[in-house]
C-alpha cells in the first residue's frame, strides 16, 4: 500500500464534505475501449512505486513563512535500483509556463536514472535536495567516484491555498516519501503534491489510471499519474459532455487561474526514448479530452518511461542489447496512453475533497451528485 504521511490532516477539510468520493469508473464513467489493470493505477506497471507525504496544518489568515500549510510531495520510483538499471525515457512539453527539472539530461541520454518528484513551485530546490540526499544515502560514491545527478522535480503552483513562501516540504519529507514508496493502490485527490491544487475551478490534485492491452495487441500495461492544477471551469469536459458550462455553482470559480498539470506515464512495453516521447505527446490528447486548451499561463509537462528495457550503468562491454517494439505495433499503446490520461484527470477531480486554505480560501470538490445528473449515461 502507498504510504501517505499527514500532519494535522484534518485541517482545511470542509466539515460538510460528507459526500463519499468515488473514482470515475465507480461512477459509471467509462473512458475508451481498453480495460484498466487490477488497480487502475500507475502501479499496475510491475515494479513502479508511488510514495506521498501530505502536509496540512493551520487555518485562517496567511502568515508568510508560517502557514496555513496545504502542500506535499509525491514521488514515483520507476524500479528498484534505477541508478544502476536505468529506464528509457522521453518527454514532451505542451506549454512551458512551469518547470520539470532534469529534462535536458533525459533528452540527451534517452533514459531516467532516479525517482521523479512532484511538488509545489517554490519547493522545487528543497525537494531536489531531498532526492539527492536519498540517492547519496543509497549510493554513497555519488559525486566522489560515481557520477553526479540532476533530479527530475516537477512543480505546480498551490499558492491559492498554501503558504507557498514557507516552502514547507523538507528534505526529510521527500526522503520519507521515497522510503515509504510502494506498489499497490494510490491515494488520490488532495494528497501529496496535490494537497493544494485546483483544477477546472474545482479541488484537484493527484489522479491515476491504467490500461492493459489484450494479448493479441502485446499484453502491455500503460499507467498514468497526474498532478492536476489546470483549466478553467467552463472548459471541463467529462466523457464528451461540457460539464463545466452546465455545472451550477460558484460563478467566481469559472474565471480562476490557468494553472498547470504534470503527467507521468509508465509502461512495461519495450520502447526506446523516441517512442516514449511519442507516448508523452499523446498524453496531451488525453488532457485535451477533458477540455484543456493549454492556456498561456499553464505549464503542461509530460514524462514517459519504460520498464521493458534496462540501460546499464557504465557497462564493461561496448554494446548492450535492448528489445525494441516495432512502430508498426505501437498504435494500441498510443491509444491506451490517451485513455489513461483522461481517466486519471477525472479521478483527480472526483476523489478530491473540498478544502479551505490560507485566508479562508475555499475550493469546492466537484459534486458527484451534480456530475451524475449531467451525465445521462451514468444516472
């Protein structure tokens, strides 16, 4: 099971948020034609682990540097000992108003060699320090007789609810998330890096989904995890229905900030960096299906990796062997990526809970009752 460490986690959760939260598929919302894996999560890809630390404490007026705190960190570990058994990786940036550190090395090398961390904007340096400290603890020769590292840390801005200046995610929090990372179900919504996030004018955050291809199409698994902090209310589309325009609620939410989204794609299909870049691009189509138009102020970053091959660390031999899926058979994986991305974003919305943050700022979770009423097929 994923470990979620929470400090004073009851703070900021609206008392009347008694509606039982459900994932999109539990609501009867079926996305695409492929079936999910057993967990319908990125951890359906064998060996992939997720860990989270949630920080939620204090309430009332903002005191910069002190609180209230509505933030956290989410980490994705591609495989055990990814430092010595690197995974091929590729990325795509749809709109660059944001940051995912380390992408230059991923693009140059074609692989990923450490965990991925998600957090809020001003916490990127501290979270990077946490990843480096954790890696050095595991591999004490880093920077001495071994190579150095440039961590992959992706951010979204949670300052609408969080004391962003406080940079409350510590190195110890990051290391705790990494130490606690595991396979199994992934907690979604207002947790980890998603604690203070807002999406389509509703409470957003962490969401995940997966697709498993039938054996005649390879039998591979694609898993997606998102940190959803993007979009405006009137853009939201669910299963093709313009829910955002039809939803009756706080009209002020319709004109909120543009936000950002981070999308991480994992697969066990034997793909190279170029092909993984193609998967990362298709995640943008899954994002678009939920209504996003990647507005000027949005940071939309996608990173894909494959556990289907291993890139050795400084092998003695001059060559090594990788299995390579033919492009002629990649179409099912492209479609599966689009489907899993769309569903992961919807899961982030339907699993999030109403949250009150700094200065009493309140972000409502999408009402599942209203959502059902707007979707005739799931009534």
